[in-house]
């Protein structure tokens, strides 16, 4: 772009407008230069700097050329001796013989106030919604897994993000790749998923909710495959255990093989065209991977339910207007008699415990019972995970934890969150 020098009569105006433009320039967004002309004849500027519309247009052209030259990167400004580059020339107009950007000259009324920037509202500062399509929810498995169905039940219309491991789902939330994670912690038939209990302690995520999902297993194979041709059944270890008696009743003389995921088993069969292998997975997995359902509802117990927890980077505010559940983990170092004292802190306050889970203390796996006997008597050191029906907003829950802390060497609240009170049908599908 050619350098343009302002005429003597407009030098003070140019420097004044440039200084004002820099102070009032918005922090973000494309550069916008507003030049205002009061009438089509003459303008009375302060101190009589410009007296005609042509001089005013020249000053605006000079100002615009300078601002554009300052905002463009060096490579876009170096158009050579022949002027600006072709890309910059597309947005250049000619005003009174000077090349500049489109000034959009609009005469305005003297009494009309200039448009001001819209103030921020509470909506602009509100956090992301707890539910909705804007949430990204991580789960372990592939599309069609029961964890995906749990994520959809917990957060309808969310963007579900599959993860190949539980650890990856935790890290996805910590690294802001996902907003929430929905992970299983226990099943009514298979018991606790210990891996996730260990990860709850290792990571700093907070439990913000729970969801219970009925599990409806299906035996599936490639289209055209009959049950008598099946020599192998693959699925998640818990799914195989939950269907063991039914598979025997079906007369399948097939080997059982464990894989990482129920839906992943169906995907594996479809991808490798395995016509001698069947999978145990959900009906949605059969639909997604083009499988044929050989037997429906093959779980040994029709009341098969998996409990999932929802994890977030920040905890929610406990309330008392609806049933809440609180999850904690603690450790003690004064023998098994302390456990009774800890649990009595809840019993004396009429707080119902819904779950207690013990896990070996990784940092202190063994404790010496009899130091005088050179430590010949030893037993395991445990961490205890407890769920109880009370909100941390209740005084009784706060007092109970204050008493627990007196006996515990370690105490951490994993989350205080609403209980899942939705009804479910044991014979329902996914």
C-alpha cells in the first residue's frame, strides 16, 4: 500500500482521530472504522481544522489507510512498489483520489446518540447447561455399549465420546476434551467395578449424579449363522457371567472368551466376518453392526441393573429439596475396632448406608499388628468407600463426617449428588 501523507490542514485531525481510535478500539473482532459526516455541505470541526466535505473525506481516507497498514501482517502489506496485494485490493475503494477501505458514509442526526456496545447479561456469564446437546460426555466402550445408553439417559441429546479405557474417560474430562464422564461402578449381579473405584481415588473428579440402567443382553451373530454353528461366544467378562446359565440351557457347546466391551465384541465379529462366533451385547449393538439376534433377553436375572456415576471437574452445590446421596472414602490406622466407631457415627444420626466397599491401601498394603513379636502378625490395610443417603447441606451429615474425621487418618468426599429416583422395568430393553 502506498504511503499517504496528510495535508497540512488535516494533520492535527488525523493524529487526534488515530489516538481516539486506539483507545476505543474493541478488544476482539474485525477492525471497523466508523467515519461520521454531519451534512453534505460543510462541517464545523473544533478549531476550524476542516471546512469542507472534500477535505474531511481526504482526512478519513488518510486515517483508514494508516489503520489498515498497521493491522495487516507484514506479508500482506508488502505488495511491492506497485501497491497493495490483490487480496487487500478487493476491499479497497477510492474516495477523493485516495485508496482506502469502504467508509460507509452515513449522515446522522446531531441529536441521535452514537450506538454503544451491548452490556453483558447474566446469560453471557452463565456456565454450560447441566443437560443438553452442548455437553460432551465420555464413556468407556464403542457405540452401542451399555455405557453409551447410560450417558444418553443421564444427559439426553449429549455428544457421546467413546473411550477405549476407563482411564481415558477420566483424563478426557480432566483435559477438557469432555464435559462429563459416565462410568459404571457396580452391577446387581457382577458386583463392584473395582477399577473405577481405584480411579476415583487417583483422579480429582467429582461425582455429580448417578443413573441406573437395566441390562438387557442379546446373543447375536452374522446374518444367516445358526446357533448350532457357533463354536465361540465372546463378550465382556461380566456379561458372560450374567448369561452363563442361559447359554447352557440354549445347548451351546461353545467356548467363552472375554473381551473389553460388549458392543466391541459385535464390532469385532462384523469387522472380521467371523461366522463361527457369537457375541453378547445390546440390541442397539446388533443394529449398528448388522448382526442377527439369535436369542433375546438371555441374562440369568431379569432384574439385572448397572449403576453408573456421572463425573465432572467441579462439584455441584448440595441441596435438601430432593433425595441426595453422598460418597466418601476414608482410611484408619488404629485397628478394626475403629471401623465400628466410624460406622456408628452414621447409625446414631439415622443416616442410611447404601454401600460400603473396601479396597487394599496401595501405599500401605500391610500393617504390623504385634510390634513386640517382630511383626509376625500382619493384616491388610484398607480404604473404605461408603455411600450414604444424605446431602452435605444437612447438618446431620456434616456432624457425621466431623466425627468420622476424628478416627480416620484420611477422608475425602467424592461427591454429594441427587439420587436416581426414576422407575425402571426389569423386562425393559436398553
